[in-house]
C-alpha cells in the first residue's frame, strides 16, 4: 500500500460510534420500527416464501442474460427517444453528466434520490464545475445541508433526530424559524424546493428497474420529488448500474412489491413512476430530452463469478441493514462506504478491492439475519465467508479485485505455527505444556491474542455499569492447568 | 461517450460464465384475487389508510360533486385537460357564476408555468382503473391530460370507475397489454405526497399534492 491513500477502517470508526448514545438511540428506534413494519407486511409465510423465490428467479434470470438484456434496453430506449450512454468508471459517468449539462448551459440541477450518484460523488463533482446540484428527497436534502453522506440507503438522514434537524434548518435556511415540529420542518423544505424545481434547468434521478422489453425506467418514491425532478426541468438524466435491468414488464410488479414491503413496510409507495420517453408529439409537458447513463464501476467483474454474482441481485431495499445487529449499533457512517450494512460488506470490497476493504468482510458476526430478510435471497453470510477467504488467499481463477491482498502477517504466522504444531507430536506436546504452565504470564496485548481477549481496548469509554458486565462476559480465555492428554493419561487411558 | 466503454462492458459480460437462470413461477401473483364486489371497498380502505379521501358519486352527478367539493373547501381554480371525454363532461356541466373556475391545461407548460406553480388550487385527471391488492390508481398522462396535472397543484382529484379495479398491478398491466406500447409516462398513485425522513414520522404534502381525492363513480357489483 505505502504511498497509496490509506484504506478506511471499520473498527476504529465503529468504536467511536458505539460511544455516541444519541446516535445509537436514533438507529435503535428507527430499525425497530422498520423491522416491525416489514414483519406486518409479510405476515403470510407461504406468500413470503413464494414471492421471494419469484423475486430471486427474476433477478437471477436477468443476471444470466445481462449483456443481451442491456443491448435490448439500449435499442428500446433509443427507439423511444431516450439517449443511452455507457460508463465504465464513475469518472466517466461524471464526465458524461457534465457534458450533457454544459451542452444545455445548465447551472441549476435538482436531483432525485440515486445511490449510483452517491457512488459517483456527483454533487461534489458538479459543484467543482460551477453547477448547483441540489438533493430534493427530504432526507438527502437534510444531509446535503449538513455536508454529510447517507447513513442508510433508503432513509439517508436516519442518524439525525428532529432536534438536530431543527437546529440545522435554523442555521442553514435563511427564512426558517426554529421549530421541532415535523410537519413544519417538512413545510420549510417544501417551500425552498418548490422554487428550485421551478427554476432547475435539468433533473437527475436514479432508476429502480429498467425494463428491457419496453425501454421503460421505473422510479419508486413517496415524496413526489422524483416526479418533480424528472418531469419539470427540460432535461432529465437517469443514472443506473448495469444490474438494474429486468427482462419483461411483468417482472416488475413482484419486485416492486418485495421492495416497498421490505424497505419501509409499505404495501405500495405513493408513486410508481414509469418513464418510457421524453415529451412526446403533442404532449404539453415533460422533459424535451431524457438521457440514460449505464454505469459499470466494477459490476461486470462481479457478474463473472458464478457465486459472487448473487451480489448483483440486490434491489436496494435496505432490509439487510435494518435487521443487522452490527449496523443497528454502529450506524451507517462507520462503514465508510457508499453502501453500508450487510450489502455494503459484500459489494464495496468487490468494487474497491477485497484487500483494501477487508475490514468490511470481517465486520460481521455471520448471524445471517440479513440473508433471512433479503427479499431476493442473496446468501450474504456465505458470500462474506467466501470474500474473507479471497482476501487472504486468491482462489484459483478468481476474478475478485484485490484477492490475496488482505493477508495479515500476524494471522499468517499464527496459522503457520498452528500447522507446524499439528504436524509434529513433539512440538504439539511442547506447545500444550507451555500454554498450560506459562499462559498466565503472557501479555494480553500480543497481536491476535489481544483481538481475542481485548476487553481493555474495546470497552474503554463505556459507562461503568456496562463495563462491569462486559468484563464479566469477555473474560480472557485461560488454558487449564494441565493438558487433556496429561489428564487422560493420568486416569489410565491409552493416549496413542 | 468514453471511447469503447460500451464494447468493453458488454465484452466482459459476454466472456463471463456468470449466473445461471432459473425459471420464474408467477403462481403467487395469479393467486391474488378478490371477488368483484370486494375490490372497491378494499382499494378504498387501503388508500384511506394513507390519507386519500373519497368523493362518491354517480355517472350523472360526478361533475356536480366536484364543483360542490371545491366550493366547500374554498378552492377557487381547477386545472383540467379539456381534450378528454371526462374533461368535456366537466366543462359542459360546470355551473357558471360563483364557485371554482375551470382552467384548461391546453398549451405547453412553458406558457403557463408560473400559473401552474403559484395559482392553481387543484388538478383533475382521469384514471385507467385502480388496484385492489395495495390500493392505488393507474394514471396515463397524454397530450390531452398532461403529466403535471396530477403533480404540481396542491390538491389532485382523480376520477375512478369502481368497476375498473384490478386485483393486482401485475394483473392490470397484463390485462391492458402494457408491454405492447407504453406511453412516455405512466404511473401508479396511492395517496397524497408523503415522507418519513424525519424520525420515521409521517408527514404529508412534502413535494407533490397535499391531498388526493378519489372521485369514485359507483358502478357494477357493489
């Protein structure tokens, strides 16, 4: 690594987040609510089982036919008057957006919610080029005002409570008076943004499903800001990852149903917006131009692995993070990844390098709650194990980015010793003898050992009553005074 | 476009062994069905739970019902598409004198954007039916009925015939043959605009209409 930019690390960020009781309370409350609402909407287990199997099969069928479906989508869109462009990297995608905006002299842009645009860091990029790019989803608007990134893919401002938002609005919005009333706060945002929709020269959105059969871009939302961004300004630019395509229009309803129920526990969202073209002949409104930018950014590499390609089934509902005991405690920012939580733990290491982000593949207890909640059956825990292996040893024919680069010297040394001890009876006995007789004088700060017994490192900063419990539960394991071999020999069992 | 990005992406995808396809069983979608008489009450219950309001009327009375509603709510302008059959009914039977003014959306938005954003109180659209499973209306904007009619005015009134309610979204798009030709914009709407982005607390009327009124024309088995 050396001169390369230092890789983000989950562990210290998570330790910091754990010490913030306000943050933890905000997440705990939100995740409990989301889990309860989702459970109520999937009350019929047979329906959940069948619908999930259908959703998984649709996504899997899409991935199996990805190149053909993308070509079909492109030609259908072109036939409908939507201009399609491709980008391999986020830099290329940013440049394409800028080129379209510059050609129209656009300097004011309103945005609907788009995780791909977060991958691109599009707002920063456009601002550097003198273009105002304003988030219009209420949650995204809040965090943009505060110079933050989303902490959840569906509820981007979930880490903030109403007092924090009230004070933010009071500081940053000129005409706003201080209020903690949610309706009034929403009203303030409505007034500001309505003007912005009116003035904007271009609108940018993501895509939830792109239908190859008809060349239709589907957008799921509750607020109406997505419709405002895609129908009011004269230019609409839609951004999608290559995996967002589906084969047929009839594939959409089951996925849409799984998405809204899993994400927010809604039977249906307020709006389901299907865009199949720019303003048509005789139409009185709608954008004159619609552009679609199809971004790869590492996805085609993921799709080449039969097992890991399941990562690309994801429909971005966020249920995995809502159900994750780790995410609920540390929040989204600790992951330092555009996609936090379980899906981020498998996606980000594959797009940024499993060596560089091996912190993420280990940020899991492998409890499997994520996979159980996933509406398209992504075996997240299994993929985490596979990526842990890839981080340490590149498997044969592996196409995983950065495979083998996540090896730890101490861990390798420990396993080398383990292996040696288990191949030589004499050495094994010696290690057993030493461990039972001298373990009490080993410093607990030794590498590996400290991660195992590290109460001192991680429990700092906890309230005293919690610290006591933690100490009791995390007592360092101590070997017995004599080895099992010695004990069984003593009672006369032949230890051959 | 970046030189060859398309070919390189597609090339990588074609070379990849990738995922294996499994057949899709749509049985779970087919099983979702309700008797005709239950569809409207279900749709109504689902949509009322997200704060949609209902104005029930007959084939004869619905224009009057809208006029009376606007008057009772103190709403003074109604934007509508004059080119549809329903739009025609509305303007023919609209009482003159006191009461809300009918404003036709009959020119490009560029010529009436200020008025649309700042002056119009309500917008009227037809629907292509509704969805019983989840609640929801099918909207099909057209040259006669522009897209922003159902989005920019603070109140949206939508005309629904209660015998045009499908079991599911899936059934609706198959029965109406959507795959054969989609309009530039089509949408489902289930309620007034809403958000829960602040502390998961529901707030209505964030960017789109603050109120959605379904003008339900009662027909068929009820």
